[in-house]
């Protein structure tokens, strides 16, 4: 039977006399009342900043989000190098998740796969082995695929062991990870980035490596260069899937302000066949899959929104895309192609939004801002690397200086070492007169075997000392002159360009503007009829036939009693129709704007097409294709 809690004075307040009382209540400390609104605001802000800084947005210096940076560092730490065998992606994913990125294996594997897809990144940073997916299909599971660092990824990690970047503790405090990678090329623009944060997003297109490096070199030599100056070198985005970039206005907006809309169009050609024409598509806009395009075309054809397509086949093979649309006999190929541009993903818009972290703060960057952030990072990398190498060279020079000094006193040194009781005594003897070695020099001499000490060659040491002095002078010159640092950046980027540079894939062409409705309509022959009571329609001229002598004609318009066809015009779909009213007004319509009806249909009331007054009627109709060239028109 349960007991009640004993009172503070020790008296039993009831219950059984046997057994001990209940345990004292847990102590929770001070309870501080807070406003829930303030707590929600603070917590949401903390969450938003965590997503922005730690997950969704790239750093302007290396162009990487934390997950991509951790994957590259994890693979580097595993020694999954380009000259080593590939390893299971599951192993890499587990390593990254366990040490650096505790956010789930699927997010890590998806990011890893994307870095190995040649259709996602302009220059993949991971070398894939196995099924890494395609534009239409997802990748195989991580346990089936393998990977290692791509050769270009080593330039992202170059000299990371020479104190070029800061390291911080991982989430558990057990390991260290880099805050940013050294990055010998401007990865933010070269490979682009995409991400959705809280209240903001980024969408940076990939660019041509050679063009971006040329722009960086120009900015290194001309720090005051404007975005317009840099546009002489960076012509526009260069997507891994190629395609056409229509016009430059969207590019100009994006490079000047960090935001712009770039129109992309797939590459398509019209091929003439013996019985029908073909539309052959060899490139699709960035991130548009062939299956996505095919499904949309079939949907339009099934709904009879797109006429003239007889068959669509996917003949892609060996990594080359080829989608073939066979057209019906006499179908207008150009009109159908324009419909594909208008109604399918064959033409899309890429909304550029260049948002990246600069000093940990999200900023919208124009072309110059993005390159300046990269150059500032490289100047710091070169400075830190040069200082590290200078310290190492000076440390070695100090040792070599001691060894050269030891050559002149080799017998005395050996005697002093043998006479010493222990290593500490030997060190003190070498640091005392007549030797007067430094602590580092004495330690190095004591760590050498006597046989090596006696075999030291003066010429080799003097040659090494000369090289060290030359290296020290060069490094001191670099550290003391920003111009030399900029020259080093240009030289190292030049090597990257020479090794990995590729021709442009996306062709920039003039913008044809928004497609006019007439681009989607065949200029076929039409017959326009209008009755006395104002019912108008268009009928394809194919609905009529020439009546031979003694032949029998076809039925025409079925009208109500006391109505008859008053106007008949033979014209074409793109022609203008001028309607002259009883009030002396002239109205204008394109022939294709008049609803097409069956041959026997009555038609549409003209008052639904023209703003006629209650007592106003159409007196005459004429057609013309270019009425603007006729300055005068007389009628009575």
C-alpha cells in the first residue's frame, strides 16, 4: 500500500506505519516567467540564422555549403584521392555524418552525388563510379556506388595543411574541420550554387572556368574595374547541359545587381524527310530532363492543344541526347517548334539570385562583388601560406646553420656527447661554451646518429643553405608586397585553367522576344463569312471544293430565316480584316482572331468581337496584310 509523503517535522500524516516515506521531490531551480511571443521570436531567429549560415547558403570564398565542404574534407581525410582506388559512397557518407555533419545520411549522399554529376556541375568535384543517376533517373543506393576526389577537387583543398585556413572543432569537439577551403579557382561562379534558406534563397548559375579566371586576372590588375568591365570577359553563364541563352539583358541585370532572369532554349533543328519533316532536339535547358519534356508534349497532344506531331522517340545513346519528333505530312514544322518553345520546358527561364555569405552575413552580390570576395580570400590564403613556409624555411635554415657549425667542431661535439651522463647533460654541454648551440640545434644534433653526424657533407649543406636563403628572400618579398601576392594568385589560377579549361557549351544568341501568337499559328488559307444579321466565322478553305460542270456542291452556312450571307472574304490567317461600319468607323481584327467554325455552323455574333454601338452595323469588309503602307483610303 502506498504511503503519503512525510511532513517536514517528521510526523507521519497517515498511512501504514511500516516502511520509509516517499523520495523528496526533484529540484528544478528558479522558474522565470517569459513572454511566449519573445521566446518564439528569439527561437525562430536562432533557427533561421542556423539554416542560413550552417546549411543553405554558400560561402562567397569557396562557393561551398557546409555539407559540400565537409564531404570534400572527409574524403581528403580518408585519402580518397584521384590516384587512389575508389571507395564505397556509404563509407564516405558515414564518415562525414559521424564526424562532421549530423543531419542524416540521405542529405549527405544527395550532395555527394550531385558533386559527381557532369550534368549538374560544370566541373564535378567528385569522381563517380557506378550509377550516379541521370537527368531522368535517381542514383543507386550508397552501398552500391563508389567515389573518390576528382582531380579538380585537389585545387579546392590545395595547401590546406599549411595553415592557409582556420579550423574549428566539430559538433562533438573530437575532430577539427576547416571553416573554408583554400580554393585555387572561383568555385562560387564556376560551379554555381542553389539553396533555399529561411526568408531567402540563392540560385547562382555555373560559368566557364576560363572566362571567370580572365575576369579575376583583370580585376587583380585593375582593382577599380566595374561589373560592366568584367562583362567583357564573363560573357554569361555556361551550363553543363549546353543549350542556348537568349539575349543579354538578363545577364546584364544579373551581373550588375545580382538578380536577373535568363531565358534558356534547347537546341532543336528541323530536318526534312521524304514523307514528313522531323524536329530533332539535341540539348535541353539546364535541369530539364528528357522525360519531363516528353510527358509535357504527350499531354499537349492528347489534349489536342498541339497538332501536327505523329510520333516522339527518345534516341539518346552514349551520353548524347537526341529526341526526335516525327511530324504529320504537310504539318508546319516551324509553327510546331514555336509551340514547343511556348508550351513546354524546351524554353525556360533561369532566375539568377546571387546570394552568398560574406563574413558570415548573407549578401546579394553582383559580378564584381563575387570576384572581390574571392580575391580577398586568396590574398589571405597566400599570406598565411607564405608565412607558414617562411617559418618552416627559417626553422630549417637555423638547423642547417647549426650543422655547418658542427662540422668545424665534430670531434669536440662527439667527445662532449660521450662524456655526458644523459641526454639532458649532453644538451646542456652543446648549448654551453665553446659550442653555444641553440636548443633546437642541440636537439637536432642529439637526434642524429653518430654515423650520420660524421658523414655530414659541407657542400650539400652549403647548397641547401643557399636555396633556403633564396626561398626566404622570395617569401619575405611576397609578404611585403601585395602586387607579388596578386601575381602568385594569377599564376596559380593560370595553371588551373591550363589543366581544366574547356570551351564554352552554352551559346549566347540574340533574343527573339516573346513569341507572338502568329508564331504559333500557321498562315493557312481561310474563308471569312458574315451574315446580314451579324454572324461571322472563319472556315478553312480546305472545307470547300471546286464544283465541276454539272457537279453537286457542298452545303454552306445554315442560317435562320430571313438571314443570308452578306460578306465573303478569301484571306489568310495572318491577314488584317478591316470592318467599315454604317457610322463611318473602321475596326480591325486579324483573321485568326475570328473563331473558326464548321462549314455549316452559323458563327459568332460580331458584337462579341467588335465594340459596335446598338444601331451600328458592318457595311463592308476588306483584307490586307500591310495596311500601314497605304496612307489614304477612299470609300463611298
